[in-house]
């Protein structure tokens, strides 16, 4: 049997159809989950101006909270003018690709004016750490991208 241009067209169409079927059925299986960052996405979007104001307030500070990755967790150290008596402090630790690993908490500062997120809360990977605090009736927020190893 001789291979002719007609056979070539059939082979090319067969390969093209196979490629399209691969894109439709097989390719989406390997994709990462595409969950929303939050379940109440639209409601949170409407109140996002508060977040913008809190970030702008934090940007005006001369001393901001600093985070450090330690073998036993992540330590967030606050400036000395922020303490348990004049501030309410919360953190949100968002796992980039798995919302079941998200952690949140309201914390009290220790004697060193800091708090610790223990390593057993985290698995290796990428996180977004949001630190929010209210001092003297004014909201503040700083965000950090954390790569936990």
C-alpha cells in the first residue's frame, strides 16, 4: 500500500482531533484547584475600602511589625508602642493553593512584644501572612509573602 496525500490528511486530522480531545478531557485533571480566596468573595469586595485604608495607615508608620522564619515557627515582632493594652491583634495565614491549610487567630503579645505561629500549623509551601491590628481606634494591616520550608 502506498502512502498518498489523502492518507496524510486523514492522519493529520486524526492527530488534531486527538489533541483537542486531550485538551478537553485529560488536561483539566492535572490543573490546580481554582478556589476563590474566600467564600464571601463579593461581600468582601464591597468592604475592601477598609483594607485599603488599613494598608495606607500601616504605610505611614515608621516602625512596622517584622516577621522572621525560625526553626520552630514564624515570629512576628511589633514595635514597642503597640502592646496588649492599646491594640487588638489578629493574623490570617492563607495557604496559596489549599484553603484547608488556612489558619487564623486573635493573639496576645508576649514579653518581647511579639507572637509566634508554630511550625506545626504549616506544611512546606507558599503562604500569604496578613497581620491586622487596631490601635487607638485606627486599623492597620501589613501583608507578607512567606515561603515556609
